[in-house]
C-alpha cells in the first residue's frame, strides 16, 4: 500500500539511501557548491581570457619569443576549459539529493523505495564520472593557461636585455605554474575523507539495520 511521504518519511528515505551508499555523501561537503561556482564563474572567465590572449598572440606573433608554443598551450587551455563547462552541465544533470527524490515521488511503498534508491545510486555514479571529467579538464586548462602566460612573458630579445620587472613577472608566472602542477598532484590526497568517517559510517549502518528491523 502506498503512503504519502511526510518530512519524516523523506528524512527516513534519505537515511536509508545514505546508510548503505556512503558515496552519495559528497566530500568535502561543500564540493557541490564549489563545482557549481567554478563552472558558472571561474571557468568561463578563464576560457575567455585564454581565447583573448591567443588572439593577441596571433596578431602580434613577432613580439613573442615562442609564439607557436604559446598558442599551443593557450589552445589546449581553451579547449579544456570549454570541455569543463560542458562536463559541468552533465555533472549537474545527474546530481540529485535523496530528499529531492522523495519529494518528486510523494507516494511510495517499500518496493518503490528500493527502486528509487537504485536509480539514485545510478545517477550518482554518472555524476561522479562527469564530475571527474569536470575536475580534470579544469585542472588541465589552468595548468596550460599558466604555462602559456609564462611563455608569453618572455620577450624576443637577449636575456641581458630583459628588464628586472619582466624577469619578476616571468618568475611569478613560472612559480604559479609549478605550484598549480604540485597542487594537482597532491590535491586528491588532501581532500580524501578521513578514515574515521568511514569507520563511523560502518557502525551507523549496523545501528540503522537494527532500528529498521524493530519498526
């Protein structure tokens, strides 16, 4: 028999889904909002900047020491960042929270609830796939953009004729490139969920089974 889902039932559905599927819980908890903000603000701006810079290099190639390499880096950056925006759209398409599912299906029985949890897990697997693509295309885009900027700052003159201010600009851009590459290599380890969270979640699942069985 179907029942009308109340707030408590919605919370119970979310609890049942999260209890057995820890991957449905984002970590860090603010990652959903961060990815939305990145895809709607930062990524388009960076792509536009890279495209504008590439246009300048094309029309003033003689003013750059490595114009072709700069264009190669900027092209990779633009393509990667545009792909990031597209991946973000698909990431958002498959991102759904358990209580939202309960609100969309106000009447459900236990069998329907099991089907909806399976659909929720399927959506989350696709969200993780597209989210990974979004993350890596963004990282690649930023890395190559910084490399292009650093290369573009080197003038077509002898090293001895380069001013101190230009050397500082080249150094800052180069350090930013190295720092970004280092961050890409270590970021996954820094934002991984603590082991205590997984252990606590495992115990919570055992308690949840006992509660569900007593009702």
